[in-house]
C-alpha cells in the first residue's frame, strides 16, 4: 500500500515538473523574442521598458481617457494656472469656480469689486499672472461685467433668466408660455422654465415656487421623456369644470388591433404601413427567438498548472 502511494506521488510530481519546464521554456522563448525586437530598434532602454508593466489606477485611466477626448482649446485651458495670495498655483477652472461661487452667494447677487474678490477667494485679479482668469470671467455667461468710465471693474453673478428674487421670478413666469402663445403685453415669451434650473438663482426660490403654484399664479408640467418638471404661466382661459374633466376621463381609448383599425379608418395610417410594421415586428421576434435558442459555445479548458503546495518537493521515503 505504501509503495502504491509513493508511486502515485512520484507520478504527480513528475507531471508537475513537466508542466513547469514547459512553462519555463515558453517564457524563455517569449523573452528571447522580446529581446530580439528591442535589439532591432537599437535601444537597450526599449528592452527594459517592454519588460516593465506599469500599473495604472482606475482614476488615472479615467483622467487619461478624458484628456484624450479634450479639444485643443480645452487642453490649453486645463494647463493654465492661477497664482493665489499665498503663492500657490491653482488650475484655472478651479479658480473660476471659486469666484463664481463667491459672487453667487452674495446677497441679492450684488456687484463686487476686484478687491472684494481678492479678500474672499485670495486671488488678485490685478496681476498679469492672473489675466487669463479675468478674461475667463468676462467670457463666462454667468458673470455680468460692470465697467464705467473712471471706475474699477465690478463683477456680478448673472442667474438664469435674470431671476434674483420673488418679484423677478413672478415677472419671468408670466412670460413662460407654450410655444406660439403671445404674452398679454405683446412682449417676448420663453418656452417654459425647468424647475431644476431655478436652483442656480437665489436661496428661497423653491418655497416661492410652491407658493405661486398653490395660489395658481403658475402651472407645473412633467415632461414625458425625462420626467423633468417645467414651469409655465397660468394658461389663458377658464379651467375646465369637474363635469368636463369627468367626460374626458370617461373616454375610452382603443387598444391593440382595435386601435390599428381605428387609425386606418380615420386615414391616420394606411393598411400598407400597418402590414409593413407587422412584418418587421414578426421578423424581429423571430431573430430574438433564434438567438435565445442558439446553442452556446463552450470554452475549451486547457491544461492547468498544478498548485498543490504539499507536492512542490519530491516525496521523501524509502
């Protein structure tokens, strides 16, 4: 019995050694080809580089991918640095965000001088080093630049639609009408206001909107595609009575073949269009069924390297 166990152990070890030698030969041949490729390029440094694997984190890979997708102008802007009062360098985009955040947080979105901005965000916009930041602020649609003769430049946050308080909110919502409906005074109208966009205006805008909705001074609709809430002015005319709403809800909409027949009868769809759509749908269903029933290919499993640690050395015994 002991001789049989010893013989089995020897055979197992011999098999393991066989696969290890085969793997070593394969690795040696691979290294030889790699060295030959490096020598053909005439650089010993290239040989070391090809044999070195650099591990890159997911965050770094994402940064590299975003950098590849950047345009030339965006890449140039990302390379610009701004110097703060402590002498530290800041990316232009980060500095721009800090200034806009400061201006947005001022009460009533009041104007701020360059000195006030320097005290708040520790960035001097008078220096030549920070000229790109001042130019970016001038070009930003969220910033209103106030320049008067004999006075320094003053900056002001420009919220969406110019909404700074409840009064301006009510004024803009009066012109938030459906496309094609003119305002009462004949002035320009806007096609609804997304409610999420109002978060960029002033602090208590949500409570003011809720109050206007409760008082009937505006109306809220939900888009069918992305479920976004859009605010409109109160529609002209009187609201429908309860009896009219009841009649509307009582109307039955046909479904399936009955709906198709009604569309054909009213000449909204032709019989040829209906038949063509039916054939396309049947063909798509057949393809889907064929894919589900198609036999799945099994991956071939090759020889695996033995990893039994207790068989790494020959069996010791007589």
